[in-house]
């Protein structure tokens, strides 16, 4: 919102910076709070790779660090079809 400091109206400054007018007003008044509460640090679902990560994928990556994620996915799809 540096454009606001240059004398532009709230609407013009918000448009120039790619924000909504409402967001621009909140930022200008100090009411803008992008992160509320505590950060998200919990899992929302089970890790699908937990059963094979340490036993299969880590040793593969240690032997061949240049392996790409798609290669590992294809390996898992061949080894465990439908899972």
C-alpha cells in the first residue's frame, strides 16, 4: 500500500497493489491479522507412507539419492497395487 503514501485514494491504491479495498483499509488501520490463533501443527489424516517409508523408501533414496518422487510413486504402485 505504498501507493497510498503517494497520495492515491484507497480504491486506487488497493487496485494497484492487487488487494481488495477492504483488505487495504484493514492494513492501513492496523486491524489486519493474517495469522490468528496457533499455527497448525497436527495431522488431519494418517500418513499413507508410514508403513513403507523407513523400511523401503529411505534405503532406496540412500542408495540412489537422484531418484525422483514420481519414480518412487510408480515403484509403490507396482509393489502395492490398489493401496
